[in-house]
């Protein structure tokens, strides 16, 4: 088992690259930057007031990044949060006497705040993720709660033909691991959705993620954003930061609590250990640019919903645990789906395809809905601008690969 001193020396190995990264926050005021530089230069000494003063810098940066539109926040402010979070972690470890439960949880809390509100440094893009890995060898049996319901598999036996008749929907093509050429010519170029079978049979996630205790051990102490509410278009919808352990306890197995959903989140950038359980499908290579593929995680209980909407990028929605049902519509059906008029929601439709109100939305009868139930091991290719409504039929974990 590691000691606090051993963890400190691992963290100290990033010191030089963090020092070099100070050039990336040149716009920072002189007082804050000088303080950060001094704390970097004197990391080896125990300074009882260091954490308080570093936290003051973090609080100041946090206030500044939360003013106005998040997309317009200056990067140097977020990079300052990253550097300050690293320093706070170092001094937290330096002042610790033992590796107890509270120490580990507080360490991850410091790291996760930096990941969530900071941003990568050019010279050390994975700084805080690498810091988190320094704690991987710590013996953890007492650091997370073992769940008696180890298996999350709750398979749904859905009569597809019945559902197609009920909703007057059309079938999607289903292919067994198609060739790259066939997929490109018939689905990428033609912008047609398709279900792909037997393409991810090699993923460790298909077996590992069935065990809830595996997820709790790897990610239980990590803080992530959770959506609270039935659907994001509702007025009472909100978000809250909580640990994965807390999310599982309150929202995966507690039916009487509000719906919680870890949705559209870059979990694998946050916790790289989980990324080892999946791999990028080769079909994502058909790209129009050099941008990196966005890999998003979706984890929630039965009943989570993504309202009918469309996205600008290509999407391979990959089902790992549980089942989801989807309704899809071509972009040519947009006028029949009654998109919201507000600019922030104009990619979201007002119609619920499960129970369309034809008196309120009479043009919906002209739409052509496609329907499918996605099972573990299947991928659904959703072309850009195709409308899709998604509902979890059981506890579900999915991974989306988005690319242009």
C-alpha cells in the first residue's frame, strides 16, 4: 500500500511542466500569478496556510468563469483553476498523516473540481487525470460502498412487431458487422440510419460494466454532473454535482427519488481508466475534418428520456448495458415535428412520438417515424440532423461517438 510521501513524489514529478504552464496564464493578475509561482517553488515545505490561500485563488477564478456565457470564458481563467487545483492537491497530500477514507475522498474532490471547471494545459493536457492515477494503487475496499445488487442486467423482452404496429412506424436496416465500403456507400453518403450488430463484441465493458461494484470501485469517489428531472425541456430540470457512488445509490436503485441522469458527459476524459473498457469503432474514420471524436457517456435508470431532437454531427450510439427504444425522423420531416421557437431549443421538437397530440400538432400525421429497440452490443448510426427520441427501458449505459 502506498504512503502519503510516495503519492507526493508522484505528484511532484509534474512540477516542472506546471511551472512551464505559467506562461499560458500571462493575462492573470500579478498577485495571483506570483502566489502560484511561490507555491510551486516551495512545494517541499509544509505551509499550514497554503491551502487556504490557494483556495482563495480558486474561488476568485470560479466567480469569474461563472459570469456570462461559458463558451466565452477566457481560457487563462480556467487554466488557472487547473494549476491551482494541482497545487491544492499537492499541499493536501503534503499535510496528510495517513491514507484514510476522508483523505482519499477529499483528494478526488480537489481533482474533479479542477477537471470540471478548469481546462487542459498545453504542456500537460492530462495533468489532473494523471494526478488521479497516482491514487490508483491505494487499497480501496473501505473507500466505496459495496452494493448487494451486483448485476445491473435487467433485460427487456420487447415485441418489436407490436411496437411497430402500435406506433405505425417503419423498420430500420440491421447489418451484421458490415464492410467499411458498404457502410460508407449506403449509409454515410446516403445519410441513412442503420443498426450494426457484432461490432463491439471485444469490448471489456460489455461484461465488466454489468457489475455495479466494478463501476463503484473505479469511479465511485469521482464527482460528475448529474441531470435532475424528467426531461431537459421541463422548467424544473436542473443539474447537480455528486459522486458516482452517490448517484448510483440515489438514482439508479431508488425509484422514489427524482430522475437522475449522467447524460452527454465526457466521462472517459474525466476517468481514463474507464476508457480502457471501450474502443473507438472503425466506422468513425469517415470524417470531413481532423477534429477529435467526442465520446460521451449516458448512464441512468429506467425511464430516462432525451426529448425528440437532432444533432449537427454523425453519431454512433452504442448500447453497453440495458435497452433503449428510439424513434427517428428524417430532416425532411422537420416541419411536421414542431420544433421549439426559442433559439436555444430549436433543435428540439415539441411532439412526443409515444403519444402525439394530433389536435395540438396536426401536421405530425405526415411524418414518417422509424422505430427500434437497441440491445447490449448493438450500435445505431444516426446521421446529422436526423431527429431522435430516446427512452431507457431498463437501467442503461450507452456510449456515443460524435464526429463531423
